[in-house]
């Protein structure tokens, strides 16, 4: 078997929260213990053994990841801004107009991540910030990123995230105006049932949202054109026509599709456990936007329950006999076969965070054979992906199963 390329969707999450070697002082706090207990309930609901080697530290890892990823509830953007306000260059005692007064200050391409308040899955954010100084004071550029991160480190919706960053900067700096543009990406995970029927279902849900105050409050103001032109000069193209309708964009897949639905109702104890997690993070589970979040997250998580799907896999394999075609993805040379870019989705068993990527498979035979169907190999990848996994075990399981079914070397 060839390489398995793991997606980097949660790379920042896991790099920034490498929880085995990072001491955040969370271990003995009541909130951490409550989250650990809730995670144990979730793992048991999936049919997992919480004492098996790969899962022993999972409750603590998840608790630390969630608390680190939502630490913005305990931070104040006002304190960050006020610690880094400076008189604009050229002003005496903050009186008069400096040469740069009225100019546009931009910080671009800030990479953030947040947790979706509708389903508790993480999403990526690319943030662009601009503000027009009032002629009295400016803020250190690094503080703009820190303010944005305060609000990203909470359970969020893209539009509210943009509005909160904008409001905090406007009240903290008191500029002539603030502009925020967020480009957000939320994984659109299908469930295992849909993938066995249609392996092409995949992709991202994207949202382009913006918020403006002061001179940016009018979406049609010329200053918006100046902001977008400067971003474009730096290689960032934002479609202004899409910005006009950003507040009407549909966002979380759990709100408008059945992609996270599973057979049967969610297990009540698991829903209660997620509700407990929300409370431990400092949220109000009765808040309108969070009322259905526990059941949505449990429905998503149940896609990875420790069920024996071998009969489903074998039945699927027997029913698919279409050989791989010479279509640029598969090559046959001296009895060596390759299949590239088989997509997979999975859930990390160490942190309960999603990861994705592609699998490349190569196999050979001592005699000429009919190449295995791409749909068969894709189904094997999906079969093993939809479990709590680590990359190394996923790679080994796909290789061993493919070798056994095909009777070839990998």
C-alpha cells in the first residue's frame, strides 16, 4: 500500500494543543473532571473500551482541547487593546492631524479556528481586518490578531464572530471605522450509509461574512472598495457581490441536511453528557442556538460507533465488479497496479477531532489479473475511516484487508 496523506484540517488544533506534553494547569479543575466524565460516557456509548491503550488518555486530552479551544470565554478583548494603544505618529499630545491620519490600516490572512456552535465540529477561519485611525491613536498590529482569537476561541457562528471582533475593535480603538471579512470553511462530512451509495459526496461548506462600523457601516461606501482593492493587491480576492448577502448564507451542514443523521434516536445519556460539556465550558445549554447542539453532535459521533460492518463491506464488494479503467487515475505496467486519491474521513481517537485526506494504493500480482474496481477499494477506505482511528492503524487495516480480498501483495 502506498502513502496515506492525512488532511491538515485540525493541524493547528493538534499542534497548538499537543496535550500529552503541554501543561495548561487544567487537570485538577472541576470543569476538566466533568468533561472527562462526559467523554467517558460518549466513548462507552460508541461501544468502545475506555481502558484500551489508545483511549486511556482520551477523556483528558479531549477536556484539555475543548478548554483550550474555548478559552476566549475567560479573556477580555478590552484588556488586550488598551495595553497596546499608542498616539499616532506626528501628533503632539494627541491633538491635530498626522500625515497618516485617515489612512487605512490592514492586517490580512490571520489563520484562526473555532468550534461551530451548531454541531461542535471545528471550522477554519481566514480573517482580514482593516480600520481607519481617528487621528488620535493606533493599536499594535499583533493585538488585532489576539482580539480576533479571543472571539474565535468560543462556540461560534461566522457572522456573530465577525460582528464581535468588529465591535470590540471599534470600542477599544475608537477609530473612524472598522472592517472585518471572514472566509470560513466547515467540513461537510457525509455519513457511512450515504458514502456506500455515493462515494462522490464530500467537500466543504464555505461562508464569506463581513462586518463594518463607522465609515464601513454602509456596505456601499467607497472605503469598502479601498479595503478590497488593497487586499486584492496582496493577492486576496473577495467577491463584493457575495458580501452583500453574507448574512443570508446557510452555514452548518447539520442545520440543512441529513448528513449527520444516523439510524435511530441518539442515546439519551450521550446527549446529557454533551450538555454537561457545554456547561463546563461556560456556555448556557438553554441558549437558543445551543438547544439542539448536543443531539447533533451525538448523531455525528454515532457514525463512528464500534460496530461490525464486515457483512456490509463484503456484500458491497460482491455487488461491485466494474474494473478500473485507464482514466489517468489507474495505471497498469508489468502487473503493478495503482489507485490514487481515494478520499477518507475519520475521527481521531486521541482528541475526538475529525481528520481527512486521501489514500494511495499500490498492489502487484504474479500473474495478469483483472484490476480491482475503484469502488471496491474506496468502500474499504470508508469502512475503516468511519471508526475512531489513528493514521498508522488506518493505513495498516486498509493494506491488510485489500491484500486478503485481492490475494495480492501490497
